[in-house]
């Protein structure tokens, strides 16, 4: 049994050795197969490269193609140089035009200063006349009040008088009214005035003076006091002088009232037409953003207190409200301000306008609408120059070919050289190089 077991173990060991050898041969076969596949793939790649090299153009064809490319590049460079020269000439012409416009601006500014001085002198004369009118008007009001007091006193005297005296007064008053109507009719018809016979044309002061005269005579009859006659005469002269002064002041007051009314009739319609034109543009601008706005003239008896009232409404459930610093938000005030300035632009005669950070505090919808309106108004052929300074702008805004955008950089990363980016230095350098080339 032991011998048989050893024999079996020997056979099993022999079989294992054969199996290992077969496995090693299989591995060698797989490795050889992999090497074969790799070599076949390399052969295929080399064949492809060989075919590409056989299909590639010759050296002469490549040389001709490169020469063609160089020629095309040279033509492009020559074209760019021509465009650059033309651009430099245009820049020089634009610089000359800028200098001319600057000189014209200086002349216009000098004319503006002269006109402003002239307006100040006219305003000074107007204010002086207005001050004199107010003084005379105050005196007129005082005299008018005194007349009302006298009329009330007269009515009280009539009411307290006897029937006989009242009938005499009414008869005289009726004759006087008929005389005044007849005088008016005669003046209109160009005929002679009616007779004053039987008509009492004395004023209240004259009647009072007559009454005082009669009373003084009665006192003289009953008892004569020293100095009474002198007092009466002096008072009579004072009354006459005061009547003349009152009549003169009344004439001056009427003259000033006519002058003020004539002046007001001349400039008020023009002012209303101007404010109405601005108000139409202002209301239309608010309609485009879904809100409402209106401009009105605030009149006052004191001309210094005349003003322009701006009324706005930003929500559907609101009414038009006066624009103030407390009622509306900062963004709403900024929006109203820029729309009002846009409405004024077409009516104004200023050479340029400048607005600083007006879009701060606006929502994107309002800012976009305001920007588009600003472009439409300021880019017209007859529009004045307009500057808008802002730290930021929305994307995809509307732009016009007449617009010019200048980006100002500031910060610690800017170069220290002070003449970097000087356009005039670039142009002068280019011209100098061209002259040097032409000299050679």
C-alpha cells in the first residue's frame, strides 16, 4: 500500500510538472500573439505614413504655396499701413476741428457773460420799480381803507339823520349820478358836457370842510376864541395839500398797475407756452415707463414766489403728488430729475449739459428706459453736447453712432509715467518718423 501511494504521488507530481509546462507554453503563445498583433499594427501605421508621404506635394509646390502666403501677407500689411496713415490724417483734422470748436466756445461764453450782466442790470431796474410800486400800493391801500371808514361814517350819519335831511341827501345823490351818466355819454359821443347847475359836485372832504366852516362861524357868532381862524385856515391848507398828494399817489399807483399788467400780458403767455411744451414731453416720458407726471406754474401775488410745481405718480393706487424731498424715495427723485432734464434739453440753449451719477438708486427697468430716452433726445442733429458720468452701466443698452464712451481708469496699478497714452505724442512721433524716412 505504501509503495502504491508513493507511486501515485510520483505520478501526480509528474502530471503537475507537465501541466505547469503546458501553462508556460500557453503564456508564451499568448505573449507571442500579442507581439504579433503589435507588430502588425506598427506595420499598418508605417504603411499609412508611407502612403501620406507618397501623396504629399513636392518641395517646389510647397515653396510656391509659401511664397503666395508671404505675398498675401505683404499686401495685407500694406493695406493696414494705408489705413493707419489715413486714420492719422483724420485724427489731425479732428484735432484742428476741436481747437476751432474750443475757440467758438470761449467766444460764446464771453457773449453769455455780457448778456448775463445786461440781464442783471434789467433785473435791478425792474426790482427798483417793483419796490416803488409796492410802496405806493401800500399807501394806496391805506388811503382806500381810510375811504371805506369815511363811507361807513357817512352811512351811519345818514341812518341817524332825520327824514328831511335824508330826502335832501338822496335827491342830491340822484342828481349827481344822473350828471355822471350824462358826462360819460357826452364823452363817448363827443358832445359838450351837461350843465352843473343844481348838481352838488363836492367831495366828502369838501362837505366836511364846509361843515367845519359853518360850525366855526357859529362858534364865532356865539363866542370868539383867539387863534380859531388861524387854525381853521391852516387845517384847510393842510387838507388841500393832502388831497393833492393823495390824487398824485393814486395816479402813480394806477400807472404802475397798468405797467405791471402790460408786462405780465407780454411774458405770461410765452411762459405758459414754454411750460406747456416742456410738460407735454415730461408727461410722455412718464407714460413710457408706466407712470404719470405733470408740470404746472405756481402763481403768487409776490412775483418772487412764482415757481414750477412737478407732480408725479409712481403707483396705480396713488394720485398725482408734489415732488418733495420727503414724500418720494431717492430713486424716484433721481428718475423724475433726469426725465425733467430730458424734457428741458430740446428747449434749452446751453452749449452742453453734465449729469453726475443720475442712475444711482434706480431699478433696472427705469434705468434702461431713461438711458434709451437720453440717447434718442441727445443724439439728434440739433442737440447740444451731453455728458453722463456714471460708475456703472447695464448690459445690452441702446447706443448711437454719435455717442462716444470714455473709460477713466484710476488706482494703484496705473503706470507712473505721466505721458503714457498721450494721443498727440503718438501722432507727432508718427509724423516725425515719416519725415525721417522721406529724407532718406
